[in-house]
């Protein structure tokens, strides 16, 4: 295979064009980096500011929910209730508590741990603060 003069000129032009493109890209990157360094030198040093939220003026009164042993009496054998906090099935005799406002049922230990951090029902977010009352069945339907 012989190389003609026109092929040699074409390859030479491609090499020169590639070199020009690479040098232009390097030059632009260098100028951009220098400009960023100059701009950073002109700015005051960044400072980390920690903002603390003020403590609540009055913490909600701790609520002590009544507890009782769970009983599956009156339920179908296929109907299994689950504590949505620990995801375990309620067993007969397990100590449970009910949120008065919404009547959702939880293991006593689970809801006690939950209420140390939150004051709402884990399932529906109804308030569990003192003074929450049982909602009559008729009102739930309206």
C-alpha cells in the first residue's frame, strides 16, 4: 500500500487539528482554574455556623395510657392483629395499650418507647397528649 501525497497532507492536517484542540482545551482549563483561585482568594473565609433550636417552653405532660391483657376472644381465627411498631402479632395475654383518641392498639412496651420521642399515634398521627379523649364510633363515620 502506497501513501499518496494527498493522503499525507490529510493525515498531517488531522494531527495538527487534534493538537490545536488539545492545547486550546488545556489553556481554557488552566485559565478557569486560575480565575477560581483568584476569586476564592478575594472571598472571606467560609465559617460554619451552628444554629440551635430553642428548647420548647413547656414540654408536653407525659401520658400514661391504661394497659390491659390482650384477648383474641370474639375474633375469627384467621384474623391476626399486629403491633405496627414492632410488627409482631398480638398474643393472648400480651400487655397492650390503646390510644384513646383513635383506639389503635399497641404493645405496652412499644408504645411507651414511642411516646418518649413522639406525642402522636404511630398509625394515624392522632394526638396522645393528656386530655385526648376517646372518639365515639358515630363521630368516626362523619
